[in-house]
C-alpha cells in the first residue's frame, strides 16, 4: 500500500537519477515498487544499499554524466 495515497503498489523497474556536485548519475532498470495510482516509487533496503554503492563508484569516475544499468553493476 502506498504511503502517500494508499494506492496499490506493483513491482517494476525505474530510472534513478542523482545530481552530485560535479556530475549527474543515471542508473537504469532499478527494481522498485511503484504506486499504480500516484506513481510514487519505493526501494527495498537492499536496493538502496546497492544504489549507494553504485553512486559512490560513479563519483570516483568524475565524469559529467554517468549512465549505468543496475542489473549489470549491482
């Protein structure tokens, strides 16, 4: 159940975007639960931890824009 609108959550994939100091990091195909009513996205704790690790690695590359596929780097 959605925290915001109480709609039904469904499994899906999304794109996660992080705006860092010196770059934009785009991570595609991130597993999530999405509200079918309002579109709110939620991640499990495991996915959040992996996202933090991916973002930390991408920051080390110091590119202007970094695009990664979650299923290939998680």
